[in-house]
């Protein structure tokens, strides 16, 4: 009996200054994120964020791309005149690679799931802008679980299977101007854009501002986001 190989899902690494298990700086991905892809039937592969110009060729061997959370994009990437004091963990190489990977995946029709920073990367890649800070701990969405309303008839709605969902958030920035071709597919009660779709995309695409991996192990709606990515990747492979 033979089984089909798991679809390869590329996940760009995040730079980490220190880790408990290693003596030096590391490149990492959240274990919960990797496990959610594995549960969905995918083969999660951490990708070294280097050679942005080579992103199209490097991603060509994969069946899907997951752009994970991380630090903030440099504000100049979306034309901001200055940098808010709350902006943190900016890394030029990380920005260069993530933006290049987003462009490459969209151009190739590679199934793409963008999470938190990943959503912001795609929005900026398509000419959108960000609000650099939502206003501090009383107004931002760090360490919060809150409901979102999901737009019907979207790839996100098909993935989560419901009109409302409770989501785990950790972000102090949000979409300001929506990028070209993108549509808002979920919002929070305060009006924050919590998900984006791309109706004209060549391949499956969903971007969420929250972290579905936080609760995917116990919430089928959140696991459904990863299931949809891997399902699209498997279909593309065949």
C-alpha cells in the first residue's frame, strides 16, 4: 500500500536572538504553527530568509506557503514618514524576503496562508498601508481572545465553517488602507480588519490578523484554516 507524500508547506523562519536549546542566535517557527500544518496533513518546512531575488525559484519546489507572525514591518515599506515608538523587531532582510515570497506565491498561484505579520506583509506587498500602533494596551489586541465576524462566501468562511469565530490575537498594528485587489473578509467589533481575501488570486489565499495556531488543537474552526491551506496545496500537486 502506498500513500501520497505530504504537500510541502514552506514557512519562512523568524530570526531569534536567543533560544533556550541553542547556544547562539537561531531561526525559528512556532511549534503550534508547525503542528497545525502537520495535523492538516502537510509537511512543514522552515525556509531560510535569504536571497529575496531568488524567492520565485526557491518556492517553486513547494506546494504551499505560510507567512507566519513576527516583528513589525519597517514603516518606510508602506510610505510612512516616520516610525512610531512602539514599532519593534524590524529586520530588513526579513522584510525583503517576506515581501518577495508574497509576490512570488501570488504570481505563481501557490496556495498562501498569511498569519498576523503575514497578513500585513501581503497588504503592503499589494500597495496597502498599516496603522503603526493601535493606541497601547487599552486599545490593541495583544493577549486577547475576541469574536470576529466572517464575510460569507469567502475562502475564510469555507475554511472556518461559521459566520462568527472567537480568535486569539497578538497585534498592536492593523490594516489602514487595504492593498489592491484585497477584500476584507473578517472584522472585529472595533472595526479592526481581521482577515483579507483576494478574489482574483490565481491560487487559494487567505490572510488572518489573528493566530489560528494558538487554539487550532482544540477549535476545529481554527484548524480548518490550516486544513484548507494543505488541501489546496494537495490539489495543486495533483
